[in-house]
C-alpha cells in the first residue's frame, strides 16, 4: 500500500514539474505552520506553488519530467520546493525577501533550476534582483515610444513657433491701431 501512495505522489509531482519554468529549493527546518502558510500565500501570488516532498521522490519526479537533477548539496535536509509556473523572477524575489527577513531564521534558500540550468544561491539572488516581466515590458515600450514622441515634439515645435509668430504680428498690429 505505501508504494502505491509514493507512485501517486511522484506522478502528481511529475505533472506539476512538466509545467514549471523553474524550481527553487530551500530548507524549512524549524518553520512554524503560520510561517509556511504565509510563504505559500506569497509564492502563490507571485505565480508559483510550494511543495514539500521527500528528496528521493522529488528526484524521481524530476527525472521522469525530463528535468536535470539537482546537485546533492541542494537535496540534503528537509527541503521545500518552489515551482514557478509563470515568472521565475517574481517567485525568486519572494523567496529572497523571505530568506533575508530578520524575523525568521528557519527558511534558508539554497538554489534551484531555471529551464534545466543549475542555479546556486548567488545566481538565484541575482535572478531575484532582475526587474519583473511587466517592468521589462514597460521599459521596452518606453524605449520604442521615445523616438516617436521626440518626432512629435519636433514637428509640433515648428507649428507652435509659427502660431507664436502670428500672435506677435497680431499684437503689433493691434498696438499700431490702438496708438
């Protein structure tokens, strides 16, 4: 009977891993239920999901999902796995903030995988420092729109100067007739 449950767990993990863009690993030794619930909610808002599973079962699920194996240093101890379905940067930001939170000492971010590339802790922290997809899109749009708005300003400047010149001529003629 226990073997059947393990097969079902591996199948569930494999299904979730096949949809992920990144997996981050952290150690949760000593976390309270309230802390883990708060972290789960934050990760869910960022477009991910936290899973707690035995390391061996998670390794098997990763192998069956076609992902590269996490190195042994990441797979030691009681681990919590953050699966990123949407934007890995936003999930990495949440995990980094939580790991750096001075009020808790239980969660330790270790590393992960991004599109079959191993990431150590420094690389995950660097990923978390990147702007989110929405911010990058806004920067691209602003870069594309800048020359267009500059052209509009240049073209409208000629018309504006012409109208100003006509207004000055009108004012001079009004001064001449008033005198």
